[in-house]
C-alpha cells in the first residue's frame, strides 16, 4: 500500500488556546502540525526542516510577524498565512508587501483557515509543469526564464526568489501577454484567492513582483499599469 506524508504546518501564535485548537482541528483534517509561541521557538522548529506552510500571527512577543516573514522570505518561498487580531487594512497591506501569501483577521472560523491553507497548498504544489504527461518548456522574457515544472524564476541563470503568490501572478501574466487584465480577472485566475471590493492585494503583489523583475520598479517595462482598467504584461520589456 502506498501512503502519502501529511502536509506539515507550522503554527506560530502566542495564544496557547488557539495553538491547541489549530493542532487538534488541522490534525483531524489530515495535517501534521507543530505549534510554537514566538519567533525564537519558530526558528528552532525551522532548524529541524521547513514545513509545507506557516500560519504566523502578526502580533507576537519579541520579534513580530512582519520581521519573521521578512526572514522567512530570505530562506524560502513556502506559503505564509498571516493572522492578526487587528484586521486593519494597513496591517494586511504591510503583511502582503513583506511576503505573506494570504491574510486572515481574528476572530476566524477554523473551517475558513482550513480552506485558505488548502488553497495555498494547492497553488504551491500544483503540477503546473506537466500537461498530459508532457514537460512544459520554461517561459522566457528578457533575461528571465520561468520554470513552470520547478516553480522557479531565473535571471541569466541565477535564481530569483519568488513567493508562491508572486510565482502564480507572473505565470498568469506570461500566459496572457499583451492583454489588459483587470484586477477581478486576476483574482479569478488565482484560484482560492479572495478579496473584498476595496482590497488592494493584487496591487501589492504587482508591486512586489515589479521590484524583482523590473530594472526600475517606478517605471515598469514588463508589468504596465493601464489606468482604470488593470495591468498589461509586455514580454519585450519596452516602455513604449
């Protein structure tokens, strides 16, 4: 009999009741869960191996969730679901800007957290690199090559670190070059990603991606803004 290893989740939250709840609930739904209360314990847990995803509280004693997210992003592109009791738009924007893949305001229902985790893992582990058993060739633009099978981006052979969310956004653009894509269209393409009508999460993803692929993020050549309509990806990287 072939058995699969359950997805591993690292929960970082200073509320012991919430840690116990998530360990019990996620464990009952097929996850292997390690829960810790602060950044020091998180680093110790990561030293034993990277999980498949991290659920990270914004407000922690000592080093906060934003700082820990920045640190994680220098090491890995594993999905990060950020939690915050404050739930303010600015907290969400900052969290996404520093590299979180999704954001959930407290209080929340365990079923919603489970659904979001599953969506993050589907996007992270999706077999975008194969189609009917055939390997998909990397997609090239300028000095870049996007490897759909390996879910990686390289510039002149050197890897560019992308989060799972940034990779999915770039793949969506490359599959639809020279077309204006509205924010709603991009939300639909990035399955499992939810927003309210005033959520600027797509804009924040674009901003983060521009910093990594544009020569000048303030004057983007690849990802252009079409005022009032959305974004257009120009694979030639020209500004005119």
